[in-house]
């Protein structure tokens, strides 16, 4: 297990979010969504494009973005994509600051 992760159905716009989904081939994918301010920094630093990635890669990349931008990391989207060996998805209550 990697860690426990906070899941929210409707994340805040200032959060770094990995949105879970199944692609057309049945692969587990994640789409990273970041606030505009962080997006501008990503372009300046010439970091990889934020197109959909395999979930574990999306989570790893999003963790770095959240840490560097001092923002919360949230998981959203289709919970059936998540594999338990990656960690526990904990439903984050509104106003949760962890």
C-alpha cells in the first residue's frame, strides 16, 4: 500500500486533483487537474503535459505537483478504477484541510 488518499466527488478549484476513469480499452486512467496558478508554473518549468496517464503515474505526478505548490491532493471520479493495494480512499468531509 502506498498511502491513504482523500476522495471527494466535487473537489475545490484550488486542489490538485486526479480524476479517475476507465479508457475505451478498459485501462485504469487518471486525469490531473490543477489550479490555473499551478498550470502556469508547469508551462514555465516545461514539465510533462497533463494528458491522461495510467492511474499510478497520475497519482505520483500529482503528489509532486501538490507538494511543490503547497496544495491539497484529492482523488475524484470513478471509484471503481482505484485498486486497494494503492491505498485507501477516504471520503474527505467538506472543509477537510488535510
